[in-house]
C-alpha cells in the first residue's frame, strides 16, 4: 500500500483528526496534499475546520462542565491559563474569535472560556467562523508551498514505506519524550510540596 493510496482513502479523516490534535502542521499538510491532487482543496478545508472547531467545543464544554475538576484547575493554574484569563477579561469576543491564532493558548483558552459565563452560542459562532478562516489560510499556504515541494514528493514517492516507518518512529519517540517530561514535572511538583 502506497502513501498516495492511504492519503487518497483516508485523507479527509486524517486531516480532521490532525486538526483536532495538532492544528497548523496538519492544515499545512492538507494544502500540500491538495496541491499533489491527493485530496481536494475544499474538502481539506472543511475537514480541518470541522476538526479544529469540534476540538475547541470539547475543550469549552470540559471547562464549562468541569469548572472545579483537577484537570481544569491545572490548565487555569498554568502560565498559559493566567495569560488567557487576563486577555479574555479585557476583550472577550476578540479573544474567543482569535483563540486559534494565538500559538500555545488554544486548549487553555477554550477551557478557560468555558469556565466563565461566556454564552456558548456566541462561542459556537465565533469559533466556527475563526476555524473556517484558519483552515482556509493554512491550506492555501500549504498549497502554495506544495508547488515548491512537488519535486521532493515525486522523488520520495518510491520510499513511502520508509517514510511511514520514520513517521511511526518519530511519533513513538515524541510520545516517550512527552511521558518523560510529564513524569519529571510531576516529580518536581511533588518535591516542592
């Protein structure tokens, strides 16, 4: 099974999931894949916008329903959570709209907004509009960069199995690094107490 076959069969769903977990890289990839004709331009935008929109809705509802939970308190207690509260209180609508464009604050922002009395219908509207603009911008950038990367993709197409193995190895290494980082952080927190 080639990379092209996998992307052609699972491309939109993969972009949807990718936008839910890690946004900009997935969105840029959507544009590159669109340039390679492995996925259509507008379905890539829709999949990315929906994935990003739904993830933020889940985070908002997590904050709304779990205001007193340990997870929500830890997000709000983080450095990002503190910046979110200050910025949100100053300009709530602008912040709710621009949340996904503020690197490093997307999750903390949606959770924190959910803990406030900010109206959910307004968050839905602003979140949907910003998700669509965000997806359109990043897919367009990816499409334009796809023109520059087309020769590279053509040379690498025969190595798709090696590429997938490399991606899998990188994901495993990243998962181990994240777990180790969390373990060290937890140890530091318990040591201070």
